[in-house]
């Protein structure tokens, strides 16, 4: 309403002896004359909105370590009067007890959280040394008394597992025990698993027996040494060990899990592998069938079989040439052709290398030449081996 001279402003309303256009301090006197309009005064709206608990740590489903005290931290905000207090309940489900801030008690209990600033409220050093699942409930009030109940937000359940007292398992090591190595470098690979806290680290020791030296990751040294393996999809690996010197080599593996349990080298296979002297010896072709001077039936396909061995790196491949002496043609595996040709023989794994189904239907004399290579590339040439000539008889 219009204000008259002599009114006084009292608690947002006015009466008697004064007037104001700008909202003077309550109880002040300002002389004015006539009628004036007093500005409308806004009435504050009450805060009826509860705080918001946006997160709680540990999160729901977490697995936490049992050997360290735990902090429960809630992030709480309030858009109105501001957060006043936060209460946290922690229940150990295995015993049905509650954390009271210093110990576990049988009666229902909660702890008043500490305001860490920036919306973080915490209960510190909760004893979770006993394996169990634990439940966390959080209540938060603002200054006006509005409540965010525990059921209004996430109420995590987290797990503390039994103590891990089981060592990792080293299931295999490559090179395997008794292996013969021909490459100048190799990777040592250990397959390691752990059913508890998980594999933490793996150490690998490689000893060259001929010199008594140890591999340190880059060179051979006289002092005892080991190498920390790298975890890869293939396993725990020490790469590029120099095995260019002929010798026997010993591998030892140690593995620890996160809890410190040790799989000692003596708990699993500790392979010894061999690196041989360089192979400079060619394979040996001990026999070829048909033998020299043989007479074979011309109406049946013929198999040429060579017995080949190698005392070093092993037989890699065998080539066989069959020549029809009458026509001057060569067998290419399916037919006779005028150009020089040979066939790659098939090995049976026991030293026999064969070329099957040679067509000897033409009555003639035939010549067989054999070449054999080992893995290192040493060659047994045809002149080093039996080179039989056989005949295909006339029908009838």
C-alpha cells in the first residue's frame, strides 16, 4: 500500500513516523512527505531438498585388502542450506557386528563422518582384517534438517578375501628339459598362475655350464645373476638370451604372488637344455630302392625310397631325380617331361623319404639321383650317395 509520513519499517513491514524508497535498515527514520510506494520485499523460500550422496568408496562389488585399515569416503553435496552432518554404518556380515569407530560391536552402531572439505566425508581406519563381505549405509542431513536416507543412494557391499597362503604354480618352462637348441638366441618362457592374489613377479636364472657364467639380461657375467621376466600373452618371458656358444644351460625360475608367497625353483621343473657345436656334417643317404641293377615290373607304379639320416641338426629335405635313359625325359611327380626335373620327397619321420607312383610302364633303363640337406644347410649331393640304375622289364 502507499506509505504515509511517520511510518517505521519493522521486520519487513512498516508502520509510523518514517518512509523509505530503497529499503533502509529496520527501525531507521527517514523524513519524507506525501505518499510513496514502498518496494516489495522478497520472502526467502524454505529449503526442503535433501542432500545428494553421489558416490561411496569402496564401490559396490569391490575386493579390498585385508591387511590394511580401510577408509570409507562419501561424496555429499547440497544445493540449499548446505550439508550439516553425515553418518556412516559399516556392518561385517560374517559376524553381524557394526563398526563404532574403534572396534566391532554387537549392537547397531554408526560413526559420524569427518568433513574433509570439497564435499568429501570420511570414516577412517575401519578394521577389515577379517575375511567377510561388508555393507555400508550412509545418511546425510543438511542444515535445515532434510535427510538423504541410506535407501536414496548406493549402499555398497564389498568383499575382503581369506588370506592367500598358496604359492604360484610354474606349470611349464621353455626350452623344455633335454631340448637341443640350434638358434644363436632364444626366449625363456615360463607359464605361471596363481589362484589367490595373483602373480606379482617372476625371476629367471640362466647358467652356461661350460663357463660357469650367468645371464644378466644383456651379457654373461661371472657373478650369480638373475633377470626379472616380462609378462606377455605367451607367459613370463626373458628375451634374447645369447646361446651362441655350445654348452649345456640350466634354467631356474622363482615366482611370487602379490601376498609374497614364493614358488621356489625346486618346486617345479628346472630344465637343462643343450646347444651343440656348429653342425658342419652333411646327411647320409644309406640306401636307395630300387637298388642298382634291379629289374622292376613295368605294369605297376614304382616307389623310390631313400633312407637318410643326420647326426647333427637333422634332415630338412630330400630331392629325387628319376631319368628315363631311353627317352632322356625326367619324372616331375605326375608325368615325364623333356626338361631337367626333380621331385621333393616325403619323409615318414623315421628316416625314409619317398617319391611314390613313378610311371615305369615304358620298358627302359632308369637312373635315380638323390640330394639331401640338413637343417643347417649341409648337402649330401647325388655323387655322395647311391645312384642306382634299374630296368623296367618287357611285358610277357
